[in-house]
C-alpha cells in the first residue's frame, strides 16, 4: 500500500510516532486517540500540573514588578527624580498593556510553549522559518539574562540583609557571587527534581509578593517620624543624566519601568503545562498586569514619601539600594532586614519562574532542531517529567554569567541590560507579521480583539517597540565612560550576528514549528 504524506501543518512532529498517516484530520484523530496532540503539533510530553491560580501566581511572581522597580529605583531617580519614576511607569505600562494584549491573543490562538518563537513562525507566512528562528533566539537570550538579573538581585538582597546588622562591613562582589551561585543552583534543583511541587511553590510566591508589598506599603507609610513633601514626590523634576532635553530624559527613563513590566510572554511558555491554555493564559496575563501595575505604583508612592535624605540614599552603603530607604523609613536594622526579607522570598520564586521560562524556550527550539545538540536538549525526562537537559543548560549559562559578574560588574550589566531590547525584538517579530497579514492568518482563540481594535492595538504596540528599541540603546548619562556606556546595541547586534551565522549553517535541517488551528479535530481537549 502506498504511503501517504501528512499535511504540512502536522507532518514534522507526527512522523516520529509510528502511526498510520492520513490527510484527513478526523481519520487521524480516530487513529491515535491514545496520543494527545497539542497546539505546537507535537505529542504531549509535559504534565499539565498548573491550574489557573498557580499560573496567575507565576505570572505575578515572575513579573516581579514592584521588587524589580525597587532594585533599580536609585538609578531611575536620576531620570527625573520621584515624579519621573512615577510618570514614566504610568506611560510605559500603558504601552506594555498594548503589547500584552497583542501577546495574549496570539497565545490564545496558538497556545504553545514556544511562545513568540512559534507565533512568529506562523504569522510571518513564507518568511516564517527565519522570522521564527530569530524571534526564538532573541527570546531565549532575553530570558537567560533575566534569570541572571534575578539571581544577582537575590545576591544583592542577601548581602544587604547581612549588612543591616553589620554596618562596618565593606561589601565585595564575591559576597554577591557566592549568594548568586547558591540561589542559581538551588532554584535549578527545584525545577529539576520538584516538578510537581512547582505549582504550589509559585502559588506561595504569589501570596508572598502581594502580602509583602502590602506590608511594605503600610510600614513605609506609618513608621517614618517625618515624611517628605508632596512636591518632592509629584512635581520636583530632577535631571542628573547630563542630557539637556528633559523630554528625552523622560523617554530614556522609561527603560527602568520597561525592565519591571516588560515580561508579557512569561506564562505563554507554560502553555503545555496548564489545561485549557487558550483561555487561562490570557487571564494570567491580565492578572499579571493589573496586579503588577497597582502594587508597583502604590509601593513607589509610599517609598518616596518615606525618603528624608535623598543624598544618603544615592550614596548609600547597601548593594541593594532600596535598603537605604528602608533604613530611613524604619530607623532600625531589624526593620530594614524585615522589609528586605519580604522582597527576598518572592524573588526566589521569581528565579524559579525564570528557569521555567528560559528552559521551555530553549527546549522548544531544540525539538525543532534549532539548537546545537538538539537531540540531547529536546529530551524530556521520563522520571522527572521536564526538559531536564535544557534546565541544566540554563543553570550552566547563568553560572557563566555570574563568573562574568565576579570579574566585571560592568560587563555583567551589559548582558542583563539588553533584556528589554532583546525581548522587545522577539515580540515585534511575532506581532508585526500578524499585523501585516491583516490578522487573518490564524484561527482566533478565546481572547481575540475584534475589528479595528485589534489593528489599532497591534499598530501602536509595534510603533512603540520600533521607537523605543532605538531610544533604549542610548547612553544612560553624559559624558559617557566605559562604566556608564549602554552596551545593549552591541550585545544585541553581536548575538544577532551569532544567530544569523548559526542560521546559515543549520537552515537546511530546520523546518520550524507547525501550526494546528484550535478547531482541528486532532487536538487534545485540554490543549485548547
């Protein structure tokens, strides 16, 4: 009997199943009822352990908005002072709401762990292979740098908590490095060996991050004997960047907010680990952005009102600068330690979330033969029910980045500072082709922006990304030195060159991910 070929949308992943092939999806569905197929076109390998609560908690925790802003608030103050930080957060959040809405409808239509990698491959049509290739690699690099940044924040928090009770200590980078390595591998082992406990862990993290910010707001609002003036918080513009244009300083300062809110795709990479992802992922993105903005905004207000001496904050002894503000607010080592602990605990859960996200991106690239040693990194551990080798790779890369930090904090900052530019480019690679194809190339999911609304949201999101990818590559301050230079353009260009060279070498063996519409009979019920 002559062997028939699968349709292009399902041929690649299903060829490995040793199942009778057919061009008829209904026949195929009846032929392989025991092999669930998800929206990526691959058979289901990961367990769907997460539920709506735990995936929302992961989104909120890994989004980490108020803690990320707190970690960079001293740097952010130079771009306009407290009013600049607050208003920049409002504006950048507005644009990221549009990006998040664009991401949510793509995630709803194509709920795949590949995220932007998968969507760019589909929406770009005949250019999908190369578009998806770059989107996937940009996204992976962004998330591995996000993982390193989170681990470094944990290290700085740990050292600052110790410094609260030891004011005479002279902190060194190796102090942070030790904590960085411990947290990196502790979180790695949790992801490797406690896969079924991760939903509960992220739910705990979600509780901690909300409880932590509420307690911090109350403490910063009630404990300081004297509060600063409202004009300091809301109207006294301070420009210490060296740029003459306050308008440009405002735009450049939006980078600090973008680093905190710019993770709309985080839960999309868990699409193959949650039932009904077409509905639940958009809900989780909505929860992430509502709770993230509200907690960050009110946290910053209470924080700024508790500052009594800005000069001592800017020149403080703590590696985690927000500790200086906590010290002024509580006037005690114990209070400073307690507030730092409230940010430290959910940050550990955020690091676990970064591992989940980065490893899933690399794993989906590997299963489509888009990485070196793809056969090795695409394996899913039968015992641990996770992409074990991909998780381990993320830990190794994070460790290498930690060694770079030990040698040069400037070099480390160059890598992690490119997170926003790399992630934004990966989003653009998925959203722009979707817009140029008149939003007609895919079957809508549970969440879909109908009519002109979708076109307007996608257009503004793309225009924002194009404009601010350029702005976010400008130096942070003038005059420029080796220590203050913004290396985002250099890192992004260098990594893109690597991706391009690897594309030339691997393109003949790479076909890219497949598209299966949500109304296809072959899809498993819990994959929709």
